[in-house]
């Protein structure tokens, strides 16, 4: 399905800002799940973080392994076609899925292991 590109710098800036905020929140949530896996900490923030990351994964999967905001950014003139629609440089976001996916998985596995042992 081809996306019609209608360059709109104002809307592109809004999409980039929103995506950057979501990126930061999701990175923090992922790191918190990983931290809780290492430390054994269990609290409401862990539950919220795990649910947020899981929901993001479902949205990503439900959208054909593409972020809906990346598609919007492309529609408004961003040519990159990847997480480059944040305000961060591409070198900081190149390995987002590998790094954060691995950290999240390790955190969840450690939490599950600790839960089974208790």
C-alpha cells in the first residue's frame, strides 16, 4: 500500500516530537523492566512498564511490524523510513529494537524465573 506524501513541516514536527516522547517513555519502561529483573523489585511501576511495552509490541505487530507514527512521518515528508522520525540522531536509534527487545526479554525471563522460585 503506497503512502501519499504531502510535505507538511508543521505536522512532521508534531509527529517527531510525539514519537520522541513515546520513544523516551518506552525506553524508560523497558529499562525499568530489566532493572526489576536484575534487582527483584516488584511494584506498580513494573506492572505499568511491562504493560506499556507489551501494548507497544501489539501495536507494532498489528501494523505490519511498522510504527504507525513512522508511516505518518513519511506521509508528511520524512524520507527515512525507520525510527529516524524522532528528534534523536539515527546513530542513537539504529539498534532500538534489538537492544530494547533483548533487555525487555531478559527482564521478563528473570522476573518469571524469580516468580517460579518463590
